[in-house]
């Protein structure tokens, strides 16, 4: 026998699957929610840091702008340019932010300018500058930018002239004078500011290890020294629409945040403008932002798996321990099903549903034992009853005559072991007494009533009295012994074998069929008389009929004409007449035994296997 699957294992697996689904769902929800919160917080924090750095950078730029405007105001108030270089030199010496400066006086013959700068030792140097409007030197580029802006502006970072390895930016302040109603450029004052401290600010602004902070100054980027990375960024901008929109926002000086990248390189950029027109930005990758969160989720997942595995074995052990009584009860039930009703049931004292189940098994065991004992007793009684009914059937069938004369035949088939139908005949001298009857009901009571009725028939047979008087005597005899209000329908007749005259009396029985030798069969009409056994003083009326030689009488009980098939249709009197006409007319030589058997076979064929619901009795008498 195949070993059944463990209930504890299946239940534990179902519990773990359910818990695992809840755990994973919660982990996913918590992970997505926490990642969004962390990402939003990281974005806000980066924006605050960027704005703080921008403020730190704008403060020195503003101081340089103020100093430059002050120098420009002094130079503009001088009658000539003779002391301009001295003013700039004093400014460079006094202001620690300004590392150099220049004063340029453009003219039709060429620009006159002086450059002042402070070297690494702190010594200030001055030297004249040469160049024209179209010259690519500092003077030419500066004057070209002044002509473009016509207002103070900051120059993109450049390599300072005369100083190695120093990149600076300059604030240029043009001085205009009115001449003949027209504003003309008088001089340009520039103050140079080293950008190494700005690069240091960009380098220090790293919210995450691989964050990139840059300041875009026109076509120059502060904070990005990797030329390969710069080329990759330019290539990405050329193909990525999102990066192109980002570039346009930065050119317009928009302060915002944008998500960039795809796949594992997705990230965000926070950008904002400086008041001098530059644009600062910080680029961070989400995988760095969410690194610790992902690590925490991974650890939670590992811990959850360990807990689930431990929970599985704990559940399996606990459930196995709790369901062991069920297994024991199941084994006991199997042994009981195989016949061992005295099998020992396990003891359960948990006081819960298991105890109730155990008590139910005990009750079932006792009930089955009692039922089987009762069943054995009932079976034995039924066997005795069947045996006794068999004996009664044999006795009843033995009471029926089978020593038929040549012109008489009969058949009785009870619906149960014993029945209530009867037939009998007695021949004395030249008279043939015959009868057929049907006791109300079936089974043993009907068979007893049938025996009483037959005994009465035998008692009165041969008495030299009219048929109605004989039937009255039988009625009195049956009524005296009838305490259950039963009755018997009876047709009784007497035929004078010499004259072929038949005296008869019908006590509530079916009309018999008369089959003349040369005409159609018909039902014999009789005066209405009550069935016997109902009223002791009922007066019966007899009748007589002369029969021709070759006439056949067919007597039957209602088991014939009321035979049913499965559709509840009855055999009926019409079919009975049709059968008599087709089988008996002009067939006077057919033996009575064949006639009886043929009618019974016809009825059985009509019933088509349907269970017989009433006793069937058929008698055939041929008048010779």
C-alpha cells in the first residue's frame, strides 16, 4: 500500500508559502517606498548642498565685482590715464582675492594697457600690454568681448599671461564717456580671480563617492578634467533627447532637477545658475544613493529566508506533534473498517477538538458494534422469516390442486413469497364446481385469508343448494373470522357436464371471458354482488347460462388486466379481449395448459420486465 503524504509536511509547506508571499509583498512595498523616500531625500539634500556651494562661490565673485567697480570709478574720475596702473597695483596688493588686473585704454592707433599681477611669493609685477582690436592676445579678446556685451561681464576661465599653470577668470568693467552726444569706450578695467579654489569647491561637493560637480562657464567646464569623459558626455548629448533638453535648460539658467541615464547607470542631475551667468550642476547615480538601502533589503531577504526555513521546521514539528492523534485515529478507523471493531483507540487528553474527535470515534465504535449485533439478530430473524415464508409458500402452493382434468388448467404466480389469489375446482358426479378469487392486500395476511376462503369452498362444495346459498354460507364463514376488515372478490360456478348449463355467482370479481366456438369472445355480465367478508347477512344473487360445446371460459384476477409497464400504462380489458379473439376463437382443440401459459406470457411481454405488483391467477375451462 502506498504510503500517504505527510499532512504536517503539506500544511507546513502551505503555511510557509503563505508567510513567504506576505513577507515578499511587504519587502517589495517597503523597498519601493523606502527607495522613493531615500531618492527624494537625496535629491533635496543635493539641491541644498549645491545651492550652498553656489552661495559660497558667489560671495567672492561679488567682492571682486565691487572692487573692480571701485577701481573703475577712480580711473573714470582721473583727467588722464597716467596713474591708472598705480591704482590697479594698489588694488592687487590690497585685495587678497584679486590675483591680477589690467587697465586698457583703446584708441584709433591701438590699445594701451598695463597688466599687474601678483606672483606666488606675493610680489606684485606690472608690465605694459600691446595689441589691437583684431589681435588674439588678451587685449584683443577683451576688447572684442566688451564690444559684444557693452556691459560688465565675467570672462570664461583662461590661462593667465605671463604665469605658468594658473587658470584665472576675469571680471571686466568697461568705462564709457559721453562725447558729442555719443557714448564711447574710454577704458576697460579687469580684475583676475584664480579658479583653483572654485575647482576645490567642486571637488569637495561630493554627496556620494562617484558624484560629479561641475560649473559650466560658456564653453569651459570647471571641475571636469577627464577629456575622455568629456568626449563621452558630448557624444551622449548628441544622441540623447533628455540630455539635449537638460543642456537647453542650463543655457537658459533654469534651476531644476532631471532624471538621466538608463539601466544600471540611471541617475539624476541637480543644476542651478550663478548670478554671473555660470551654471553649476551635480550628477549622482541612484545605485550609489540606494546602496545602503539595497544592502539593507538584501540582508532582510537573507534573514527572512533563514527565518522561513526555521519556521518551516518549527511548524512541521509542531503540526506533526498536534496531528499525531489524527494519524493514530485514522489507523484505528482503518482497522475498524477491516473488521477489527475492538481495536484500541489512542488516549487524548488535550481537552480541545482532538478530545472531541476521540470521543466521537469511541461513540462511533460502540454504535457500529451495537449496530452489527443488531444486524446479526435482524439478519437471523429475516433468514428465519424467509425460511418460514418459503415453507408457507410451499404449503400454499401445495394447497392448490394440480391434478387438472383434461378440460381444466390453472396458473397462480404470487407477487411476493405468498399471495392472496386462489383457484379451486371439484368434480362430483356430473357437476364441475370451480372458483377463482382475490383477497384484498398481499403477503401473509392475504394468504391466511385465502386459506380460510378455500377451506369454506371445500366445505360447501357438493351441497345440494343453489349457488347463491352456497356463497352466502362461505360469506358467513369468512366474516366470522375476519377481524382486519379484509375482503375477498370471488367468482364461483357450477357446470352440469351433461346439459352444459352453468350456474354462477360473481361476488365483486372481474368478469370472466366467454369464448364461443364460432363467435367473438365477450365479458360475462353478472349481477352486482358484494365481495365476501364485508357483511355477514348480505343476500347474493346467482345466475345461469347455457353453454355450447367447444365454449371456453377464461377466469383471471386483476393481476392480469392491471399489469403495468414502466410508463404506468395498464394491460387493460381491451387487450385481454384482443388476445382471446386472436388466440382462442376456432381453436377449440388448444390444450388448456397452453392457453394459460400463452396468456401469462402475453402479460409478461407487455410488462417488459417491470416488477410484478399483484398476484396473477389464470384459469381455463373448456366445455365439451
